[in-house]
């Protein structure tokens, strides 16, 4: 029998409870830590303990943590495993157990509790962490060809230029063992999925850059709940697990689409709706409200992206509250507060969606006129100028992608280079561009965080990077 998402969550938490860990609640998506905009990992609520700034309350703990990662926005619905909102299961040691114990439990949990076949689990270690490699090989018994060394970019954790840091070791699941071990790369996501990351906080980096051993060594781990559900439920991506699929299905039914026979672009749009609806539901529940700065801006962009995708699928009525209702219905075991906040969530969604749709409809009128002119300009060879495409974006919030899609349907092109030129010119004009929020895939969260302050956001006109937020 396949494990449900709720069963996977419970199995993880109770496994570590039975090993003496205290089960603690998820912290809010709005972190106490001022250096990040939104909670991005399970360790965030424990950061002061790890950094030695606060005493530990318990020696070991386990949580399921609500997370939002805006740096993965462009991957949503594109890769099989990335979300903006997801739950990170974690086990933590605050100067208690260390590397060997963490590795043994990770293995016992993965192969015992979750029943993954041993030969399907591959691991990565930091290239200089011979200790971890030896534990995996000699203590756990993982075949050497399934242990991969990786560099610092992937497998060395630090929270800043100085302070506690250390090597990581990740567990991957192999969907295609028949492809053999020769030349296999864990970065090949048609074959492997990373599901569990173990951080061994064992070093302290001093201001001169040198490393010294930490007196109290810590363990910080993260397992993606949706990813484990994908693996155990035998579905092709996280979106089709019982944790998310009902939301996707709700959107599909409103749009009168059969998900399973829909073309890939339609599936992607439905996945984006499913993902972002979860994110905005939990963000609203945690007290974030739509605005033009900081996390309110993240919320606004996510919601607008849902509305946009819905329109591209032919939905014309206000629909986000009814899709969110499905997310609320699934939220209980993750966060009981969401149900209590449900009415407020629906009200805010309806209000914000209504405002956005009104703007869009004004823009649509403009676009229709432009399309008529362009089409008349020469039997289907017309083009929407860069300045006009930019005006639609700047004034009416029409992302370039939407303009292109609507234009294409009428056999009209869009001057993309011209649009980008206008964007660049706008960027140059705006003195405040450093204070705006960048949602491109590359934009680091730290960068977002630096912008949360009392900034004077001036609207779409100053967004940078041209991140494809639809
Ligand atoms: P990836 O390489 O796949 O982007 P990551 O290395 O960035 O993942 P970590 O920062 O190590 O992820 O986070 C710990 C775990 O949380 C991952 O092993 C994964 O299971 C899960 N996770 C991370 N990012 C996401 C995401 N965007 N959506 C869903 N799960 C995620
Ligand atoms: Mg990542
Ligand atoms: Mg990774
Ligand atoms: Mg990782």
C-alpha cells in the first residue's frame, strides 16, 4: 500500500521522536530572522542556537517546516521537484549526536521506514569529507560506485562569510537503475531526485578565512515531503502527489480541462496554479498581505501569476478562493491555523484577484486595439512595437509572455528586443532600482531580504531583471 503524504510526514516525525527527538511546531513563514524574507529551511528557527547566540531548549528536535523559496519560482511546473511552497521535514542535533548517528538514522529511515530499496539510494559527500564517505561505505555498506563526491558549491554549508559551517551529504533516489552506474551523474534529473540533505556543522570560519573545529557540533537536515511522496506514490512529479494534486484538479475542473490528456504547457500552467495557490494560502494565513514591497510583493506576484495562468486557460470568473479552499482542506496536518484563517484568506484573495482582473481588462482593451492595428498593417505580418508591449507591462501588469501569447493567437508578433530595450531604459532612469524586489530565478533570497526595509516601491516600472513571473 502506498503511503499518503500525511503518513510520510507522521512516519518521519515519529521515527525521530522514538529516537528521543522533541517534536516541535513549524515556525511561521514570516521569520524572526531579519536576514531572510521568508522561511526557506527548517533550520531557520534554530539559527540562533546553531550560531551560539541562544541556549538550546532541547538537545535534539524534529519538525515539519513550512518553507517558501522564491529562487525556485522559474522551476515550478518545469522541473518535477521544485515548488515555491513546500514542507521540509528535519531532524536536528544541538551539540548532541553527530555525523555517524545522523547518517545511520537517515539510512534506517529511508530504507527501513520508507522502504526504499538500498540499491536505489545514492549519496553525495563533500569532496574533502572522507569521514562521511567512510561511514556510508564501511558502516552503512553503500556500494562505492553509488557514493559521489561533490564540490563546495553543492555540498558545503555556511550561513555567512564567518561563523559555523560544514560539509553536507545528500541522499538521492534512482528512478532508473537499469541505466547502470557507469558515467551516472546525480545532476541528471531525468534519473535522480535529491530528497534528503544532511548538514554536518563542524567548523567555524574565522574572520581571516581560516577554519577551526567547532566545540559543539550540530546536525541540521532537510527532507522534502513532496519529493518523498513522489517517490513512494510512484507518480511522475511532486504535483501529482496527494499533497498537491487535488488543488491542480480543482483548477483543471474550473477551466474544464482534463489534466491527464492536456498538452504539456497546459499541465505546467495547472501545476503553477496548484503550487502558487498553496504558497499564497499559507502566506496569507501567516499574516502576509499583498503589497508592493518585501514579502507582500512576493505574495502579490505569486497570486497574479495564478490569475494570469488561469486566464490563459480560459477562466474568466474570480476563481482563486475556490482553488485555495482545496489547499485549506489539505493543510490541517501541516498547520492547523490555516483552517482557522480560511475566511480571511478567501476574502483577501477575492479582493486582490478582483483588483488585478480590473487592471488586466483595461489592458486587454488596449491590446485589442494594438492587435487590430498590427493585423491591419499587412496580412498577419504585423508586429506589436517594443514601446507598446512595455506600456502594457508597465501600466497594466501584462507580462511579455502574455502579450506574446495573445498576439500570436492573432498572427501578430512582438518586438521582444524593443521591449527589453525599454525595460533597460526604465531601469537606468529609476534611481531606486536597488530597492526593488527581483523575482528572477537567479535572484538570491539574501538579495530579496536586503530589500525588505522601508523602501519606496514605485510599482511595476521599477522591477528589475525581467524575471518571467507568468
Ligand atoms: P535542489 O538541488 O533539488 O534544488 P536543494 O539542494 O536546493 O534542492 P536543500 O537546500 O538541500 O535543497 O533543501 C533540503 C531539502 O528540501 C532538499 O533535499 C529537498 O528534498 C527539499 N527542497 C529544497 N528545495 C525545494 C523546493 N523548491 N521544492 C520542494 N522541495 C525542496
Ligand atoms: Mg535548490
Ligand atoms: Mg541540491
Ligand atoms: Mg541540497
